[in-house]
C-alpha cells in the first residue's frame, strides 16, 4: 500500500495510481485510521448508526468510501457486537447447567403425595336437550411428581367454586397431597390465549385468598414456578401435551356431551397411566412392564415394594438461594415500580462494561 502524507493538514492517506480518475478525492485517497483508536471507534459508530444499524458488509463498504481502517473487518465487527440495541434483537438468551432434581422427584412418597397441576382447553360440550347449545369445559391434569401417575378432571367453569371443587374431587379420589406445584398465572397467556380467562381468574385476589384458605385448612403447600418459565414445569407440560394429542386424534372436530367427555378423560387417564417407565424388556420372564398405574393399584401396594422414582430432565426452581449447586437460574429484577422474578432463559446479557 502506497502512503501519501499531506503537509497542509498532516493527514495520512492511501496513495495509488488514480490521480486522473473522476472519483471523489476521498475515495481515491481514503484516510488511514488505526485499528484500536477511540477516534476510529467513533467514526465507525457514526457511520453504523447513520445508516440504520446496517450489516457488517454494508458498514465496511460505506467506510471504505472515505476511510482505510487497519484490520477493517475486525474493527467494525467489534463495534457492531457491542451495540446494545442490536444485541437485544439477537436474543442471545442466557443458559445455565441443568440443576439437581428437586427432593419431590427423588424421595420416597406415596402416590399423589406431591403433585403438579396444569389446565388445558376449552372444549365445546353440547347439550343433550338441544344440540345447538354449547358450553365450554376444561381439563385439569394432576401428575404425581414421584411416580408420574396422572389424574384427569373435567372442569365445568372458570369460577373460584369450580376451581376448588376440582381440588375437592381430586382429594376425595387420590388422597390429600402435601405439595401442589403449578404454573404461575402468566404462563397461561401464551400465543394461544385460550386460557386467558383462567389467567384472569387466578390473578384475582379473592380467588387467591379462597384457594389459599382451602389449602391451609387441608395443610397443603402450594408452590408456583417462576413467571414465564414453563420449562420449569416440564413434567406436567409434557403430559398435558400427551393428553391433548390423544384427545385431538380421537375427537377431531366432534362435540361430546358432558358425560361422554368425562368418560373420554377417564380413558385417556388410563392410557397415560399404562405407559412403561422403562424400556420394554425382551426377557421372557418379565411378564409386565412397570407403569405409573402400579403405584396406586392394590396388586402393587400390598407386596411391600416402595414407590419408585424416576428421573426426568426438568425440575422446579424457586429462589436462587434454593439451588444446592450454587448456579443461578432465577433472578429478581428491580424496576422503578416493582420487583420481578424471571428465569435466566428470558434474559440477555448485554455487553455493558461495569
């Protein structure tokens, strides 16, 4: 590269053999700028922002029309990488190592002593008297965190009374749980928004007080996973997906009466509880596979075997202080008006120098 120094201003420019060209002087002899100088960074920033956060190649082309930056690509790349607005749109979410399974997943307990609950719907129900009249119904899924046994309940409405009545029916049939874990209410406002009414119900103070008083009277501890982190409740999320998959394949666009839908829920429950918990053995002496249904059937409970526990790549996470391995998975964010709780998978680490 041939260099030419202009004595009147002392600016170092690129030389060359384009003296008689009709191009602009700055294009024939661009100004030479050092690689890591603060002035060079300011020039790159000015061109980059003036051209609406243009791409790497576009920014380099525009700079080359007037400046010759030593190691042009790496200098421009560094500036673009440190742009806060562009960094947010790249959505490089934070990740963390998988945590240890919670105690409720790996300690011995009776079936449905520790459960997770999730809702799905709505489903249209036709009236027996008038086929043109339809009402909406929902499905409540309770899953044992220890044995993966599933219990399905049909929920007829979105009132506090219907909500508590569902818990009462579950307790009457499966026994009193010690811990109930569920999604935070904000998880119901996804792209589908079909459970928006249920979300609004859960957020009402009167509803929360009624459910809390009911649980306190039964000595039930209710735990919520962090907001906007359904992956923390992957055990019930995957099972509600399986239940909906069976329901959609069987029903399609058909409408059922309340009794027919309730019967179908019981059949789906039986299928989910018949899934083997391990690979099917090819040994001829193994007559039956171990399933979640064995954990609450009499032919299994009387033989003295304890309830089994299974590993699943998911878990619940509370405060950062609750993690036994010291890894941060949930953080509290203070804003001007409130303190928010969020999983780190919804956060982006910005390139801001402390």
